[in-house]
C-alpha cells in the first residue's frame, strides 16, 4: 500500500488533465473549507458540522496571511486539487 501511495503522489499527471494557475494559500484554504461546508449541508460529511467549518473559515485571514507571501501553484487534476511550491 505504501508503495502504491508513493507512486501515486510522485507520478506526473498528463498535461491535458492539468490546469496550472497561480493562487494564494488563503484562496486555496477557503475553497477547501467551502467544500467541507457543502458536504455538511448535503449530509455527506464524515466530520463536523457547518458551524465548525464556518469558525475555521473565519480564522483564515489571520492564519493564512503569512503564507500568502510565498508563490504557489494550484493544480487542478480532474476532481483533485493540490497546492505545490513554485
């Protein structure tokens, strides 16, 4: 299992499946938390409730501002989204 996960994380995605664009960590984090809020509202969340996610979302400006100074690249790979250091 470990070998499979390592291969999955180190394999390059086909170029036609990726869209690379610059993004801020705060934007990426906000979008991730918004997905969590949507899951709780749809009843498909495995953790927490909408209030938990709203509290975390309200803390983003104070937390993520120090990381927004670094350039990053958001990669959209089909339904997965990840942030890498550029």
